[in-house]
């Protein structure tokens, strides 16, 4: 049985509030695990069944009538989540990467929805399952301490944290302010050197001329400004190239090939 997962709102800065539970935000693939009729099925947040992608989770020892929410990750040599590695593993079962299912919530227990119960009670129900599996662990979280936890995350270059209202219910299929993510962004100055003909993506280049990847997000007002000042140099069937325009972007670290991951526009630079 698929349950559409609860989604997060975002905020720029972490905060300290003991009425919240603070968890790591894992850089992986959101995964809902459902065990009904004694058959485990795995779903992405978009309702795609991916049970065959992660066969090592199909023997997870949880009672019939259980639905879990979590994130599948692959860790690097330092123990930090590696998004590229988990995507490689997702694309091929032959990949050598070992996955870990980080379970942070339980939505159904013994065939009954417990979504309306407070997060603290659902955490207790999750612990009571006694999950013991080489490819899974249960995430407890800590009370408050969002600021210091985020500082640790920045130091270790992890994606971010999630602050969850301790008494919140599980809001199926909704984005809620009761769950708030704080992303550990990097900021980099780059050059826009072109854009797609459909005006969806912008080509980015580092100051030394090496490719920095492509950016999709730019506010409409800034897009209008961009198109008012751009100077074309050449074009192909798919892209229009321009004289470089400097800007500052925020992004989630770099890929193994040195490209910016999920860059988005911040400001223009002189």
C-alpha cells in the first residue's frame, strides 16, 4: 500500500526550540516501505514502485500492516551520504555500493494508521519494532539544539537538518510547516555563458573557463533583466551562447566531476 509522504517546508536559518526534534537531512532517495499481506513493497515519493531496485530490503523484519518512511543513502569513505553513489546504485543492482535505509517514521502499525498520533509517539512505535538489519537503521533525532546541530552539519559538509514539531501528526501527502528543512548551501561566483533555447536552463562556467554545470532556477524578474542585457555570440540547435555575465549562485556542494549540484541564482555581480 502506497502512502504519499509528508513533505518539508524550508527556512534559511536553524533555531533552538525544545518543542522540536532535530534530525539529519540525508542526501538520498525518499523511500516508503509497505508490508501488507506479508509482502514488502518499496515506493518513491512519486508512487513509483522500486522494490526490485533494493532487493536487500525485502526481508526487513517488520510486522504485516506496517508502513515506514525513510531515506535510502550510500555513504562515502568518511561516512557521509554520497548522492551520486546512491543514484548509481538506483540505476543498477550490479553496483557495488551498499545501501542503508534510514528510517525516521512509521505511518501504519498493525494495519492501522497512526498518522494522527504525535511524532514522539510514532518514534516510540518505530523503536518498538526492534528493527535489526544490516541495511537499515532507525533515526531517533535529538530534542532541540538546532543551531549547534547545524554547525556540526556544516563542519562535516552534510546536506542539512530537519526540525520537526514533536507533537505534530503525519500529514499524508502534504507539505507542512511542522517539518522544516535547513539546507547547508555553498555559495560560488560563476559566469553565465549561455542558455537553452526554451529558456529553461543556463550554462554556467567557473572563472577559469571550466564548465560549472547548468542552472534552472532564476526568478522571473531576474530572467527579464538577463534577457535585457545579454549579448549573443553564437548559437546551436539547442543553446544560445552569450558574452559571460557574472553572478553568484547557491548549490549543494559539487559532483565528483566538479560541477555544481542544483545551483540556483542568488545575485548579479559586477
